[in-house]
C-alpha cells in the first residue's frame, strides 16, 4: 500500500513554508516492563541511554532548525523527545493507534512517571500527536499497525529529502517482541540508503 507522508505544515517567522535543516528520525527500545526476561532496556539503565541520546544530538548540532520524528513510547522515544525539546528541535509524534490506545499499549506500561513525561512533551508540541488510523485510514489486513507506523515515520522524514534524514536508533541488534520494531525500521532505512546512527545497547551497558 502507498503510505502518505504526515500532514503537518509549519511556517517560518516570515510566513513562508518552514523546511527543516535536517530530520532526526528515532526508534528504540521501550523501557522493560517489570520482570521482563531477558532484560533489554532495564530501568536502571535509563540515565545511560538519556546521556548517550543527548550526546548524539549535540554531535549532530541539533537545533531549532531541525525536525525530530518518533512515536513517543516509554523508554527511548521519550528520552529522544525530551532531548529534542531541550534543544529547541521541532518535534512531531506519529503513532500507530489513536492516542488513548497508544498510551495504554506503549506509555503507561512503563509506569506512571512515563505518562507524566509523555504529557509534558505533548503540551510543548506545535502540532498534537498524529494517529495513523485517522490520517491513513483503516489498517490493511495484510499489515501490522507498528509496521505501518514505521513506514509512515520514514516516509514523512524522506518527504523532506533523503539527504536530510538521520536515523538514530537505541537498539541491541536483535529482533523485537513482534513486527514493526527497531529492526524493521533499520531495514527500511537501509533500503533507502539512509544514514544511520546506531546506539548499540550491548556496548552501553
């Protein structure tokens, strides 16, 4: 199926269409639920991940002229979103489900503190989170919701020119718990010959 780029239009201070200097696309592990076996992103490693993501954005010179794209799940997504907003990067959240279901599936399972942080991020957005079912229509039977969202994120990033896109991933190099995880996003970015910055969690902790 054809995935249409997300429809969020921003204007510069002069009233012209705003175009980002670079697009920072992020995907990464959610924080582990209690008792997850084997552990993948334990809560006690959050500070390490946050520091590495922040350092990466600084190395890329992230600033208000840039755009950040991610879903907003507890763990890597929220750490990336917070780091973007701290640097003035314009942030947009694209999600596989309508927001209440996304929050249930991908935010509160990390604990109530992640929900508070999610809402803090949301309240600073220029454009509210966009949901694939509302923007793209019903999910095709042959497609997984997370797979579609990954393609939507990538298509939306590439709409600003492939040379502007940098994919940052917090990943252990393994498969996910189901379709549509970071592994799939990595594969799709490579197909488009995109630039990848891999924060390999096996080397971080």
